[in-house]
C-alpha cells in the first residue's frame, strides 16, 4: 500500500503534474492540500480516467481545500470545521485496514505573536484542537494515518538553519511544542523521522524565492505522514519526490510517500 501526500497549490492549475505523479509513482492513495478549488470544479473526471475512481474532496474558491483520491474503495467520508471555521482543512475516510485523516494546518502568517497576528493564533488553536480531538475520539491502539501539510518543521534538521529560523513561523518553539503535544496524543510515529535519522537534513518545501533551490538547499520539512502504533511495524519505505520541485510550474512543496506492508 503506497500513500502519498502533496500540497499541490491549485489542483486545476497542476492537474497535468498530478497525473504525471500518479503515473510515475503509482500511489494507491493520495492526500492533496491547498487544492484551491470549489467542489463543483474539482477535476474528478481527469483522475477517474487514470484509475483513481474513489474521491473525497472538500474545497473552496481560491483558498485551502483538501482531497483524498484513491484506487482503493473507502467508507465514511467526512469533513470537519476546525476552530469554528468552515475553511476546508480536514477530511477523513475509512479504508479496510486503517482510517485516514488529511490535514492542512494553517500557515500562520509572518509574525509569530498570537496577540498581534490572528493567523498565528488560528494556527496554534488549530493544532491544540487537533491534539485534543484525536485524544478524545480515538485510542492509540486504533490504526490511523494523519497526512498532510502541517506547516511546522519540528526538529533541528527539519530546517536549513535551526538558529536563524527559531523566530520564523513554522519552526518557533511554541509551534514545535504544540505539534509534539499533538503527536503524543496517540503516540503517533512521524514516518519521515522513522526512516531518516534526526541528525540528517530532511526537507519537503523550498521557497519560490529561492531561484536555485537545489544549490542553496534552504528547505523545511513541512509535510508529514504519521501513523499510530498498530501501523508502525508495517512501515516499509519512505520517499520524498524532490525532483518534482524542478517540474515546470511546480508547487513549492514536493510529494511525500510511505509504503506500508
């Protein structure tokens, strides 16, 4: 079972890249974030035409939006309004062997101060709510997967410079602390760091402002796939499709893949 997550940054603009990705990587299930597409305009026919017949999407014009596309059937598709906002950031579906949650945690703006930046306050509240909700709704012995753009790089080598980014939104101590609390809510395993030691650099995002992103390599690991304890022994492989950052009209995020036994 191959599961892929990608912040596509507009599914209609990049449907060609998505189809290429499906053909090259052959995932069974894909979680998309930032689809920026109301439901009536989601390119469902393009995806069904290449074998992904099972779709669950929840989107809005110009902002946010999440989707699960699958070759495998699923049940109980749901969408959730988080922190009292109907902004299309969380959906789920139940597969045969696990339940999958697709999350798009808010980016948080530029100023890491919730007193003066409502976007940052929203982000912190969102992470708090997710941690409490998972702990309230599930127990750690239930097979769950949480995938998506979490917009937080939690560890020192998840960013190109720990020292320089400590006060930059996505790597601030308060974000890291809250994400860790969310991770501990069900003893989630961070699949990337299951395969890549914490003392090694690991990124999934490079800013559009970096003209030569490969040479400078000023990346951050913002995209995540987490699994609860029953699925940890089934983790078989991990891939970051970094070459996608060179595709024409690419997203600033690259796809993240795990394989489960």
